[in-house]
C-alpha cells in the first residue's frame, strides 16, 4: 500500500492516484496567514472512473452522494492536518455510502392500536355530528 492510498475499510483501499487534491486559501479570520497560506484542502473522488469499486458499489455510492464525492477541510491552520481531516471525511463518506440499505420488515398494527384508532375515529365523528345544525324533522 502506497502512502497516498486511502484505506476505507478492511477490504477496500482507494489508490492515491484516484484522489484529486487541491489547495487554496481558507479565508475568514486569521490575518496574513489565512490570506497567504494555502491550507484549505479539497479532496475529490470520481466514483464512475474508480478501479476499486464494483458496478453495484458504484451505483450505490452514486445514488447516495453523486458521481463525485467531494470533501473540504479548512478547520486547522496546518495544511497537513487539513489533508488528514479531508482524507478521514472522504473515507467515512465512502464507508457510509457503501452500506447497503436495511430491508423494511412489514409489520401489522397490533390489535390494541387498531382498536384505539377506530375508537378515536368514532369519537371524532361523534364530535363533528354534534357540531351540525339539528335537522327539522327531529
């Protein structure tokens, strides 16, 4: 494993050459350091052109985060620390996007909840009937 490779999980490691890293000034408060030092890190991972993801994995990630997974870190003054943070965020985002959705197990309402629902409907109907004007033939 090269030092630029990004371990995502036990079985998945994104090669460093598939990650695009750009640096810029972070902006905000900080004076001359913030205006001159390129400490903000943007890390991009193109899902479609990845060689490590299967077709199903690409489709799942694309459905959740889009065709390009992009993270930005400008939390720290240090570019190296921001690179670490961006890499952690990208790995976490990819890990979360790869988790298969849980199947919903269809359930029936309990007898008690059904009874309460019907009772509430009866009471509501009665309440609304009492609001109506009395009929002339009664």
